[in-house]
């Protein structure tokens, strides 16, 4: 919310080798307590004067911030910790939202059955 005030993190889980999250991006294009400098920083690539992140913008920022933080903590320079791509899906109705929310909620309990579990 500090970086993208029109984005809400509804549900998430951090797994050992991936994450799941439900993001809600509101249609409200009005900045919420944003300075002009911050607005320009958020949307400089699109030339817009309000927060307007795409899912790609949000994921890119998340990966960048977490990589820099992890590398600083571990005193490691230039290490990449994320794969280049990500999978996204538009949730189109309440039933689908509830199913995905439950999947995210139950995912940690199924980790031992995952093919990447060691």
C-alpha cells in the first residue's frame, strides 16, 4: 500500500520455493496521500500522474525489493533469487475467489506432497 495505494494484498502465503497471493487492484485512480514526486516515480514509464501499477509492476517491485534486502542481509552482491517469469490469473467471480483463497490457505499443509519438497 505504501508503494501502490490502489493495490490491496487480500491473501498470501510464502512457501519455501514460491509464493501465492491474491492482489486487488482498485479502479480508483486517485492518489491516496501521495506526494507528486512519489506519483511520478510510480508512473514515470507511462507518463501518468496517478498510481497505475500493472501486475507486472507490482511483481517486479516485490522481486526487486526482496532481492536487494536479502542480498544486503547476506552481504551478497548481484545474487538473483527469483525466476524471470511469474504466473498470473484474473479472478472473475466470488466462487473462483473463494476457491483460490482456500487453495492459498491450505497450500502449506500440502507442501510435503510437492514434487520439490526435500
